[in-house]
C-alpha cells in the first residue's frame, strides 16, 4: 500500500519535493528499503484504504498526517491545503467551513495515534486552509506568518465594475494591504486557455489591480516563487511596496 508523498501524488496533491522514491507501508518487521523504494512501519494508525485505478494507498486524512510528519513544513502545507480544497472549496470562492473542520478533526484523530512527528502534524493541520489555490499561495501564507503578519484573509471578494467580483489572494487586514502570488499559470497557460495573448492578460490584470487599489485605498503587492525562498526575501519584496508587519518577531 502506497503512503506518504507517493500516496499524495496518487491522490492528485502537489508534491513540492520529489525524492524519486516510492513510499510504501510494510507489515513485515524485518523488511528493508531497497533502491527506489522506502518502506515505512512507523506511520499513523488508520484502517481506511483508498483504491484508485487499482492502486491502493492511504486515506486522504492519513496521507496528510504522514506527509506532515515526515516532510518539510512547506511541503506538508501544500498537501494539507490541497486536501482541504478538494473537500471544502467550490470556485470561485465558496468555502464549506463545516466540511473543512470535519476533515481536520479526522486528521487530528489520526495524528493523536502517533508519537514521532505528532506535534509537527498538529501544527500543519492547524494552519491548513483549503482556500489556497496553488502551492505558492500555501507557502506565501507561511512566510507571511513567519514575518509577523496576522493570519491573512484568503480569496477575498472585492466588488468590481458592472456587477463583477474580483478575488484577491491575500487580505493583509492588520496593515490594510492586499497581496497576490503570481505563478506562471496566469501569464502562460491562461492566455492560451482563454484565447487571449499575454499582453491582453497583463493589461486586464493591470486594470483589475488599479480598480482594487482605487476603490479600497489599500496598498497592493505581487510576488512570485523567487520571493518565497525565505521570509526575509518576501519581507524585502513587501517593504518595497511600503508593506511591513505591525510588529517584529515570529508568530509561528
């Protein structure tokens, strides 16, 4: 039965770091890992098993717990957010808090049966939010918390012209600012999918940003993967737009 990051990939969750190995659960006490295969015995206790296209893997909540216990916090946050998004988010901005809380409760129940990495898993579960649409948004939220910002609002609706609604990735409400993570999808895949060229997409984004800033009177900052190397790097990017955390220190 596949587990950990391999199970996460089977379930369609983003894998931030691929070690190139298949992670499986072994019931045999003397079994050993071999080339390209990592066998686990000390994993969360959960009787549920999912079968997808004939492939058996750990259940969704158990997979999140196992990844949270054994992978980096960045990688775990991406998987946890994606799991909650699958269970509780309906585009463009409907989030079922009850469904999200129920899934988190399942994760916490499984995490409570573990010893190694339990605290790490509980922290990831506590921070997880299915409104994050991309891995870059998940990691952005972690960096913002590390910088000392309050937990940002996610996928915030802003009334636009002619009855439209603009959705903003991050509302930095404690400092009266907006933030957005810009990945490659918006400027590479979106034009092709919508029949527009990159220039048209950029022009529309500029008009959207101008409207949001003008109607809300809030500062607006964008960043990309290169700004998420660590909290200090993102902090310098935000400071260039006059956006700084209200207090110094680390909130996580």
